[in-house]
C-alpha cells in the first residue's frame, strides 16, 4: 500500500473516530434490532471512509477516485434497478431510488471527465484542514458583525476584532467570495481601502439563496463547456 495512503488512513481513522462509528452502529442495532441493516450501514461507512482516505492522500489522483466512485455507483444502481424491475417485482421496492443513484453515479463520471478535460482536480485535498477552516469562518463572522456598524480598514478591523491583520485578510477573503463584503475605493492611490457590508446578503434567506446558487453551479459544472 502506498505510504501516503497508510499515513492518511492513520490520521483519519483515529481511535475516537472508530469508536464513534461503532457507537453509531450499536445505536442503530439497539433501535432496529436488524443485523442486516447494521451490516449494510457498516459496509456503506467503510466505502465512504475508503473514498475519503483515497481523496485526501496526496499521492493519489482524485480524478481517478471520482471515476472509480462513479463507475461503482452506476453499476451497483443498474444492478439494483434490474432486480427491482424483474426478480423482485411485486415486493414493493422503490425502483425510483436506484434510478436516482444511477444518475448520481453518471454525474460523478461526467465530473471526473470535466476535470481531466480541464486539467483540474475538483477533489484535491485543500491546504487548509477542517479546524483551520472553522477558525477562519469564526473570524469572518467577527469581521461581518463589526462591519454592520460602519466600513472599516484592515487595521481597524484587526483592532476591533482583536485579530492580527493577516487573520483579518483571511476572513475578508472568505467574506468577499460571494460579495457579502466588498472593498470601498478611497478615490485615490493614497487612500486605504475600507471594507463595507452588503446588508442584502445577510440573513437566512440570503444564505439559502447564495448557497443554492453555489450548489446549482457545482451540479452544472460537468456539463459546461
């Protein structure tokens, strides 16, 4: 096994993480008393963890992981659909569900094809880990709350939020990504840019609208030229 895969597996499959999975399976069995369901869920979790490890391993091309994932889901879904339409006819199985998962599998294949065509890797591991991302998101929240009062420069935000200027710039990069925060031009090259908050993009409705657009763009990506 590739050393990077082994290292990634050790980093992700910590004792606490494995215990949480075992506790979840025990809870499922306690509620359902159905060992078949527990085995099915355990296999699903093992599959998801394997895909996650392969995608996070730095030496593995995530595009091929996408191809394998799409192929597996598509073939498994077609076999399931065939079973529901033939041998299992009359059992009341939801044929629409394997058809839906088959479409999802095909989407993964087209998404991987798009990555190969563009020379990109949509699933390459990020330089920023989950804990760092949570920290940046928290800082972005502090910055947005401060900008609700009035526009401010980076040094002013750093002072008001008790953050370093580099941390404020990281937070602004996140907040400006969807236009929630924007730079106010001072009007001359000697003026320091101030940052202001677009109130129309704050709130639950704006959050749903912004993330809904982002999701739709991501879903449409494999089919764009």
